[in-house]
C-alpha cells in the first residue's frame, strides 16, 4: 500500500477577485459561506477515502501540507479549529520533520488568526505581495495597498516567521513606466524572506490590459535580472519560478516536480496517486472528481517536463528518452545546463527556454 505524505487543500474565498487571476474562487461575504465550504469539505473527505482505498493508498503521516486558494488566511481561527479537528478525526498527523504552509494576503489576516494556525502546526507562510509599487498594485487590481504590504512584511520579520514572497513580473505598463523590479526586491529582502516565488503574468487575450503587456524581450530581461540579483543575495534558483535560501526550498512543491503522490481536497484541487498514475480533480460544487489515468507516454512527458523545470534534474541516459549525452553537452556549452555524473539540470537561462529544450528532446528521441 502506498503511503501518501503530501496533501494540498484549496480554500476558495477571497476579499476581492483580481482581474488577472484564473484560480477557482469567490468573494467571502458572510460566515454561512464558510459553513457550506466546511460541509462540502467533509463530504469530499469521505469520497477521498474511497479514492485512496480504490488505488491502494493511504494518508496518515504528512511530510507536507499546503493550504492554497483563494486566500486561506481568511479562514481564520475557526478554520484552524475545523482543520485540526478534521485531522484528529481522520487519524492524520505530521511526521517529525514536516512543512505546513498557509497562503496569506496583506490585509486579509489577523494576529490571533495566524496564532491559531501556528498552534495546529503551520510553520511556513506564502505571502501574496506581487509588487511594492502602488501603481502596479492598482493596475493588477490587488485589493491591498502598499501600507498593507509593509505591515504584513514587518509582522512576519519581527515574529521571525519562515515565509515566502510571491512577486510578479511582466506586468502591464512595465515598459512604459520603466518598472524598477530590483528596487522593489531590494526593499523586500530587508524583511528577510527565506523564499521568493517569481511569476510571469500570463493572461488570455480578452484581459483588459492585454495590449499593454511588455514584449517578450522586456520580460526575459526582467527574469534574468531577478535571477542574477537573487543569486548574488544568497538564493538558489531551484525551479523555473522559485528561489530559496539554503534548505528553504518548498518541499511540498518539490513533490510535484519529482512526480510524487500528492493528495488533494477542496473545490478544483488536483491530486495524483503515483503508483496507479491516477489523477483526480475535484468539481467545484459537489464531492465528485474528474478522473484521469495517465498513459505511459503521458506520464513520461510530464515527468520530463516537471523534472527539467526544477533542480530535480533529469538523467542524461534515460530508459524512455534514450541517450541525451550529445545534446546535454551542447546545452552545457551554451550555458543552459549544468551537468553532473548521471543527470543534468537547467540554469536560469535554460529555464527561460524550457519549452524549446523539450521540443528538441522530442526530436532527438523519435
């Protein structure tokens, strides 16, 4: 029986719906919505046990638990009580060494609420900062302001919390207003985050500022500047969108990139049971899932992509993809990869053209 040691929980409420975000969520207007969500969560939990049993898997001791959203910090004290009780009733506990992450947005938390979450084991926080420039916060429709950001960062620094900061590049009007991302990051680093998640804004063509997005050259330059700056300041670029100080990489997210099993609960949350290659995505309104069994080809393609986009790296000689030695040496020569004895990992420049590298591997392996 496979023991799954990672769990993702999706909390689907926010104070405000930002104009660029495509995650499943709705506005929290009253406490009755939380009661409905918790009722649905309990029903999903029962269905989830059936899924685990059918796939010869179990969920008992967790190495990682990640609560994303939405804005999970809005769940507050009652949420911490609910989840703590749920874990106790379902005989779910933590391994001695564990990582329990809660997403927090500026202006959407209270000191007592965070203390309640800390009391049930949260030891890592992901802060949705995005920018320290008030103009860009307005452009991307964030409900918090710069004062909220600084108050949040100050609280987490003074409390010596282990926290990550979400930061966005490629924002509308960045080129027009000559956005200074290094200045923003310099200020963020004064608060001593242990981790930075860097996201390039990706939106559909009907997005209101689609015509005002910077060009690819500008975005590539921003990405490279950030990677170089964070490297100088002691952060390892360990995944396409993630930088961490020593021993502070997100263990939960590394499980995705290693293609390990991650269980999931909550509207639209997606889980994977590795031993049966079973993927499931929860529907948003009831305790039912959309199921998928990955074929061998689908699994190997996804594994290649996930491994290459992180410091997990990929074998130079692989049973499925064949001998990549010649191509890997070319990547190394071009400064796109670092090569070890048996595997290779992409550099920051390599991460930038990951899709092109994947295409080339497909051609070599045909």
